[in-house]
């Protein structure tokens, strides 16, 4: 049996080296291509985070893949050659070796899985024990805090109630004191208002009386003014009669009928204007026009 040239020229150690090199190239490339049975790809950055044992499994899986390919290739070449007995014999030994290696790898994988599961279970138990160890003192501390908080709330409530009672009593005392002060002030004000009301009533009566007196005074003054005016007119009649008989008879206290000097007219006009306020002028001089006597400003 004649083997293919590619298989004849390479020794088993060389073929294993080539397969290992190829698997390393697969792992270090941008993507790690697994056999078709996995149907997936892993990026290089994700593969860098895989642990060394998983990386070794991937390497072996790649080697197994290449061995399978080589086995298929050898079977094909053996079927196409005349002498294939030795080739099939070698192929059977190679397949048994591969099966043993696969069984070893599978057992190794199971051991790793069991070890990981045992570590996970132990870690869970350790975490649970730590949790239980921390939970008991925390619950105890929580219960103590709740008791302290309830006591503080009760004490605070009691203090608030006492302050409220004390404040209410103080406010009530202040209110009663303020009301008493206001009552006393109202009594004083009522007396003052009564006194002022009586004084106002008397003042109103006095004003009423004064108005009556003032009215009487005004009537009396008007009557006196009329009498004076009538007396003055009588004097003017006698004076004019005497002047018609003797023109040289002149009385400087009687207002002339005609003024021959401007200064005399101005002087008599001023006396006439001052006469209502100055009784002395009324007594001394006699005016031809009616004069209204003016009352003092306090009586107007």
C-alpha cells in the first residue's frame, strides 16, 4: 500500500507539531474557529479572558478536529491504493489512541467540573455561614435600636405634652391677666366717657344759650344802630336848617354835604370805614350814611 506523499513525508511527531502549531494559530487569531459541531465563534478579546484550563481544552478540541480530518484523509487514500491493509491497521491503532485520549480528556473535564462545583458549593456554604454570622448581631443591634427609638419617642412625646400643658397654663394666665387689665381700663374709660359726655351736654346747652343771647344782642345792636341813625338824621336836618340861615355856622364833627378839599373827603372816608369797629369815632363824629356795628370775632 502506498500512502499519500503528504503523509509519507511527514512523521507522526512532525504531524503533531504541525497540528499544535495550527491550533495555536487558531487561538491567537482574531477569531477562534471551533469545530462545526459547536457552530459558534469567539472573539480574540473574549478568548483572552478564558482561564488556562479552558484554553487547553480548546487546543485539544482543535487537535482532535485535525486528527479527525487526517483520519478521513487516510481512509480515502487507503481506499484508492492497492495495498491498504497496513494503512487500515495503523488507522485502527490511531483511532484507538484517539479514543483513549478523548476518554482521558472527557474524564479530565468531568473532574474539573466536579472540582468547580465542589468549590462553588463550598463558597456558597462559606458565604451563607458568614451571612448567618453577620445576621445575628445585626438583628440584635436592630432590635436594640428599635427599643431605644421607641423609648426616645415616648420620652419626646411626654416632654412635648408637658411643654404643651405648661405653655397652655402660661397662656391662660397671661390671657386672664390681660383681660383683667382691659376690664380695669374699660372701667376707667367708661368713667372718662361719662364725664366727657356730661361736659359735652353742658357745653351744648351753653352754646345754645349763647346763640340765643347772641341773637338778642344782634337785635339790640340793630335797634341801637337804627336809633343812632335816626338821631343822626335829626341832627343833620337841624344842622342843614341852621346852615341855610347862617352859612358861617360850621360844626367839624358833622360830615359835610359837599367836600371842597380832597384831603377832607379822604379823612371822613377813613373815619367812616373805622367807625363800625371803633365806638369812640361813632361818639365823636356824625355820619350821613348808615353804619352797621360789628360784633367781636369771638361772638361771630
